[in-house]
C-alpha cells in the first residue's frame, strides 16, 4: 500500500507520548548532549513555516546523538511575556494569561504534529510564577552585586500610542512609532538599568573561544565597540569648568582647533555667552526630533552653533572656540570632542561649513584639499611630537597628558547599560519596594515569586507609568513597624526571561534553588544552539551577560552559555519576498502537515539548501520531497503492506561501497549541520538500491536509521518491520567499514604531448608500468599515435599518463 502519512504519523506521535520516548534520563552515567532551539513567543498566529527549519535541524542532531549513545537534553518552552499579547488583550478585553495559555496550547499541538523529539516534561514558560520566581531571584542578585540601579534615563515617549507608551529605539522610524506612526519624543524617565558595561571586556574577549558564525561574533564586537584612546581636559576660559573629551587620536592634539559639545551636554547652559543664548536654545529645540542614527550619518549635512565660549588647548595654550554640533552624541564617550578638521572627515566638513581653522599635523594632508587626511604619517606642526608616526605619537601624547595632569589613557565602549524596565503590565514584576522614608529594599527571597496581580483592566496608565500603578492593594505595602511603601511598578523587559531559560531546562522542577549543583556539573551549558540571526546582539549578549554573573556567583561552572551557535536562514515566499499576511503568501505548517505529512515538511525544509541561507518556498520542491519518501517506502514495502522479498539476509556486496559511503557522509554531514548534502547522499543510495536484485536487511536497517532524524515517523514504521514493537530511538547508530570505501577502479587522463586525448579506467592500485601498459593499449590512444613510437612515457600514479612522441 502507498505510504499513509496521516495514519502513521499519528500512530508514532501517540507511541512516543505514551512511552515518554524522548524523556531525558535523570541518570548521569552517559555522556551528555544539549541541543537547544530558541524558544518562541507564542503569538496568536501559531507557528510559521520558518520555525520548523531550525527546530528540525536541532531535532536531527538530537536524534542522531541519542542513537550514538548520548543522554540528550532537547527541550522546548515559551517566551510568553511581551507587548503583542498585552496589546491583543487590551484590544479584546481578554486576560493576557488566558490568551497566553491558548496560544501555548496551539504551539505545543503544532510542534507535536511535527514529530519534534522534545522532552515535554521539562517545558518552561517565562510567565509561570514558578519560573519567574527565579528571574526575580537573578534580579535580586544583580541588585546586591551593585549591577542593578535606578537612573533618570532618556526614553522614547509616544504619548498618543496606547494611551502613552515608551518604545525602544528599534521601534521608531523617522521619529514615529513603527506601529501606528505616533510621534515620539525624547524625555527623561526613571528607569532600572543593569550594568552590562561592567562585563564589556569579558563579553568581548570570551567570544574568541566560541564556535559561532564569525559574522555574529563580529556584530557583537561592534556592538560592544571597545575603543582605546585618551580623555583630555580643556580649561574653559573665564569659567571654573573643564571640558573633558574622549579621543582615539591624542597624537593630533596640536591640530585641535575647536571643541564640539553634544547639544545636550550639561556644560552648555553654564558656558553659553549671553549673546548666543537664544540661538543655542533654538538650535537645541530643533534637534530634539532627530535620532542618533540620523545625527551621526556621515553623509548628512552637519550643523552646529557657537556657544560664545573658548577653551585652552593644553598642548599649545591656544584659545579655541567651543561649539555645539549635531554630530556629537551625548551618549558616547564624554559627549564632547576635540575637533581636528585636518584629519577627521566630520570635523573637516563642519570646519568648512563654518569657516573654522584647519591645521594639518600629519604629513600627507593639506588644508585646501576637499577631504581630511586620515592616514598615518610623520607628525608636523606638533612640537614635541614632530617626526613621530601615529602610534609613537599617541603613546608620547598620553604620557605627556598624564604627567601634566590634564589627561589619561581611557578605554571607551559603545555598549550602554541595559535599560531594564518597561512601563507595562505583562512582564515580570521587579521585586523592589520604595519606602516613604526614601529607603529602597528588595522583596525578601523567601517571599518570591512576587506575582503579577490579576486585574480586569490592563489599560496603560496614561502617565507613562505601568498599569500596575492603579492597582492600589498591590502597590501599597506596610511593614511590621507601620512604615508605608510602594512597590516598583515598572516590569522587566521582554528579554529578561530568555536570558537564562536554557539553565532552567537542566533542572526545571527545582523549587529550592535556581538549579542544583548536580545538574550544573553534568549539563554545564548548551552544546548546540540554533535560531534566527536577528538575535545576533540583544538576546545573545544579554544571556551571555547573565551567565557570566551566575558564573561569578558560583551558580554555573562555565563561562559561556552557548558553545556552538548556528543560524537558520529565512524561508521566503514563492516569489522570493518575505512571507507576510499582507502579501498573502504565508504558508501554514498545519496545512502542509495535513496534505503531505510532517516527514515531508521536515525533509523539504532540510533539503531546500544550506541551513543558514534564505530560500524561497516552492510547492514543487515540497511535492518532490513527498515523492522521494514514497519511493523509499515502495523500495521496502509492497502493495500488500509486506516487506518486499528482495530484502534479504544474503549480501552479494553490490551495495557495500555506496552503503558505507552513505553512512560516513550522512554521519559527518549531520554533525556539521549540512543536512541538504546528507539528504542528497541518501537519494543516491536509494537510486543504487533500486538497481540491485537483493538488499541486505542490515543495509536496509542502517539506511532507515540514517533517515530517521529527518523523517522520524516513516522510518519508525519501516523499522518496525524488522524489529516489531520497538522504537528505533535508542538503537545503535550505524557504523561504516573504512575498507569498503576504497575505490577499486579510478579514472585517469592519458595525454599525448601534454594534451588530454583519452580518459581511461584502471585498477586503483596500478603501478607506473601497469598504467603505461593500459594507456598504450587504449584504442583511442592507439589510433592517435597511429604507429608512432613514444620517445618517453611519464606516469603519475592515481592521476595521468603523458606520452611524448
Ligand atoms: C580627535 C580625533 C582626530 C578623532 C582624528 C578622530 C580622528 P571611536 O573609534 O568610534 O571610539 N568622538 C568622541 N566622542 C564622540 C561623540 N560623543 N560623538 C561623536 N564623535 C565622538 O571614535 C572615537 C573618535 O570619535 C574620537 O577621536 C572623537 O574624534 C570622536 F584625526 O578625537 B577623535
């Protein structure tokens, strides 16, 4: 009978569930392997066909590792706090908790229908108080370590969006919210922040030891942006204040002809002259709508205004004007730069525009050129730095600044502290109480979790604060001495729960501690982590940060959470564009499973191309995958649903070579995440198997094992013909015989006077004499030679024979 995916897939899913086939062993005697997917946000839309791509990849590796004798941890869970659920709940009047439960149920059903071999007994959900108890616990440790603090921080405030919402930089386009297009303003607001900057060096240096795509490591390096330079103080003339600048080019100090402060710099209002006051104020007001990105864009016109104040250049005593300019960011370095227009393009453009002096201090650049000279060279016009090159001059300048007490070496990072609060309901409550006497305290650890109160209405407060401010009986607390306090009403950002979830899977039901020592010492960290490249920074950096903090606390015993990382590409619509509702090109995995089966979907997504590439969906490709599975089925099973008679205990050795090659290549390819080429090899094997009269039963079994990670349902069914009533999940992975791989015959080229005239097959172990004999005996060569006597014959074993006439 034809392969019936509906019946067979249901049968095996039921079997796996009943028998808890994929439950990770709690015994620690086998070697461990931990394969992790980025857990999804359970949206109302359900799974997208992009999800199963990464999920199948880790599933393949997990299934192979189980057969290779590892104790595999392959878990799944839900990252369920977040704005989309909250917004949906506000719109429909439903409770976010109920919405989440409904969505999770649907996601879990879909994942089970794909035959993913998760240990569901370890499922985590970030919105479960039993889980977020430990997210709050981590926050408390950060607080105690001085790594969590409150501050007035500039936020993007959209007063008209949902009654007032703070949005992330990434959610703003042209000064408006990405959703809805509401105007956004920069305003200071009290926030919690985590001092990720204290870990910047370790986050940077430890990247070197990770098996991650180089591009992702590079993105993290740029995001952290370590820059080694100097801080230099410029005394403001007729004021007590000094302007501190950060520069990577202390060597160019003699060419610093003016200073530029960020318009928001705190000194601006103190030093601005009466004549310039109004103009400066107008300039600042105008700028408030521009984003940092727009302000620093090299190609954009730079603008600024003179403050009316001057400062002294410490190296030569010159009076130089102090300007403010849009291209200097308040949030980077010290928010002030010394401008060296001869050697920095932005300063050059600014100086040209406002007619400021340009003094070259490195040979190779001249003032009247149209651009700054940014190369290295001999220093000129630079007093004690004259004659030195860049590196020498930087060192000497910093030494001088340090001696004179006007500067020092400074390392600066682009990385900012992590703003760790949201003015939202659907997030983890921050376990802090603000007391009326000004004291701030943590909720005692034994009172965690601090639960989110259940409320009827989660409309935003409208003041920018979280909806929690309106829940009086939750917010107001009194201690045993009658002292009154208010709970923190900000909640944690979406990223919190995902920053440590991989640890919880190791010991998911522990209610005494975040994770037992025993579990840590066995599982350590994740061996393979697969997910989308869009998480190159934020999630992957935050998780690394928390892991390092937990390492410092002695909770974990590894420096890094994810040893190997791979990214899956995007699955695009048939016309090579992003799948989206508006384009009507979204493929629903449920429909594919219904029509073709989960095994077909898995096979297809793994065969589309290399895992990390973005590839367009193709209905033809999908049905081709199904046809191949049918072909495999028919090779083994006849019309009466019996094993075909050509499956035999006898081996005539015709399939030896291809079988052993296939075992080797598939094993290697799976381990290196080259699933498409593994599948091609299995296709070649099936073609060869169709050509012979008898297929040894152990080759059939081995093939079925190789295919199992990709097409688990069909292969379990085929396996049951050989081993009734068992799952193949823990059968021993096939091995190959190295000697069977050796080629018996090889192809070599035969040349006459250096030109290839024929290709001939010869025994792989033929020596030079044998090669010469066979080459001269070849018919094509004989007719080419036409009786001519070779002067010399050169034979290169394994490659060619050249006949010189
Ligand atoms: C003088 C100078 C001369 C500079 C020269 C560069 C070239 P990275 O490498 O990215 O750290 N800078 C410092 N703070 C800034 C801010 N808040 N906004 C805009 N620009 C700022 O860049 C450091 C350089 O960027 C610093 O070195 C400073 O310009 C500028 F030939 O100082 B430099």
